[in-house]
């Protein structure tokens, strides 16, 4: 009985020592040494909030609240799990380094990617790194729920990186190349990019190359809105941020590219386009606001709500009240986007026997301004009416121009029906003629 009692007492003392023993180990000097080491390695001041040892379930060093002085790089917790045998040698081996609750800003990411590892052997070898719950902020974009597993070579370089983002909707496999760059294979499903319009990709895959100063993504293939997109994206961040790209869009439902604020979309149809874009800014969070885009486009089987273009062209009456719609067999043109403003030019729309041409601008405040010439097909422009586009996207207005309205009144009196359109055409020609005379008179006055 006494032997059993002594055995239980010894076991209890050992257990207490395992639990409380690490608390007696001095950590202040070690914490300072880690701060100095990380500062030298990263080239920026690093601070450690708390440090302690744990022996259960396995020996490990735990470091909490690690951050640089600007807090653009923050790690909630780091667990270093060494190979016990290496603790008594000159070269310490960490079987696993586990990082949790990581927050990285674009500035810190750019610095980490550009950082070159010092040549030569190290007295610390890490075999595997595991990342749980990381977030990357790049301007207004935020990549959340990043999980990663990194296998490290004996020389300290990554051997392979497997990562997932956004609830495993996006997967990345990263392999180093012989030049030191990283080749990235990307695959995703049911994923929404954290920047730009609110769209959801049914499927996405791409191949990318990451170097210290640039990222090139080619063979980007996307399925969206029942259609597809194919293209490339290039990004550089020295001396400033520059992002360029070009895509070919095929048979994509417009509703999949528009915001979902409205219960009924203002426009529907199947889109084909070849957009090219560029963004330049000193800071990543300014990129989207500096986007410039240009593209030829075709929309087939289009439905445009809130106005009846055919009624306006036929009768010369205003259009734009909520309720009416116009169906187009085809809408084609050129789009230019800059500083939040859309400019649609070379527009040509076909709706039954009606053909409309012109240009329309959409301001950053969603205002509309433009002119559309609507005419009956195969009449040589004789049965036509010029229309002024105004109002806003929420309340679009299409009305005959001043000259067209005057001509329509005269035409209706002389020849009811077709005379309205022919009179509007004559009225607009007269209006254009007098506008040209006024412009010529002003030019002569300036010369005098």
C-alpha cells in the first residue's frame, strides 16, 4: 500500500512539473532575442507581445501578438514544435511552425515577396509551416479564410505550397522554379473575386508566375453566366502599382455581371466583348478608382426596361416611364470607361423594323446624356426621328430633340402617320444647319 501511495505521489509531482515547470523558465531574454532575429531577417522592426513554453501535448514554444511597427503584418499566435533531439545540437530543427490569425496588408506582402533569403546555411531549420485563418488586404480587396501548408527544403526554400481561400472555394498550388520565381496553379468554383463588381464565377482556373516585382497570370479561363471568358492579367508594384489585362467574353448573361441591388434588372441579354483595361496608382487601394477600360461589344436578344424606344420613334412622344420595355435583336458599339464615366459610341441597335444609332454617356452620378437617331429599316433615313437621351439610370428619359418636335408637328398636319417621322427628320436637319451656322459665326467673330 505504501509503495502504491509513493508511486502515485511521484506521478503527481511529475505531472505538476510538466504543467508548471515552463512557467519558471525565464523568457524575457528569449523574447528580446527573437525580436532582434526577426527584425534582422525582415529588415523592419518586429515586436512580440507574449512568449511561453508548453510541454503538453508536445514540447513547443508559443509566441503571441507578433507585429511590425506599422502593424501591416500581424500574427496572433506562433507555435514552434522542435525535434527534441536537435535542442542539444548546434542546428535546431523545427518539425512544424504553426501560425494562426494572420493579417497582411499589401505593403507588407510586397516587401515579403521582394525579400531575398540570405545565402549560406542557417542554424535554424524549419521542415513544415502551417497557416490557419489568414487574411490578405490589398486596397479595397480582402482575401479571407486562407489556409496553407508549406513544405520546406533543407536549404530553407519552399518545396511546395498548398493553399485554400474563401471556404476552400479557391485552391492554389505553388511550386518554385529554377529561377527562384513561384509558379502558381489556380482552380476555383462558385467563387466571387473580392474586388470589382459583385460577380460569381461558376468555375475559374489559371496559371501564374510570381516574381519579386511582378505577377503574370495567363491562360485565365472563367465560366460565368452560362458563358465563358478567356484572357490574361499582369501586375507590377515597383515603382508604382500597374495592373493590365485583356479578355475575350463569349455569350455571358449580362445579369451575371451587374449588381444585384434591383429585383428586376434594367437590361438583359447575352454579351460578347473584348475588354482591355489598365489601372495605375501609387497605392493598391487606389487602383480600382483609376481603372481605364475599352471594348467593342455585341449584346444579343437584349431587353432594356423603363422606356419604349419604338413608341418614341413612331410617334415622337416622350419615352421613359417605368413599365415599358424595348426588345433588341442586337446592340453593338464601343465602350470606353474612365474616372467612373461610361461612354458608349458607334451604337447600333436593331429592334424589329427599327434601327437606332448614336452615342450615350453615363456619368459617375448615374446621369444619362446622349443622342439616338431612330429610323425605320430600309428607308434611307427618311422615316426617322432624332431622340435626346437624358435623366438617369434609375429614371431614363428619351425625348425628341427641339427641331424634331417642331418638324413632327408640321409633318403630322401635312401627312398623318409617316409625316410625323419625315417632319421630325426635316426639323432636325434644320436644327443641325442653324447650329452649324451659329458655330461658324462664332469662329469668324473670334478671328475678327
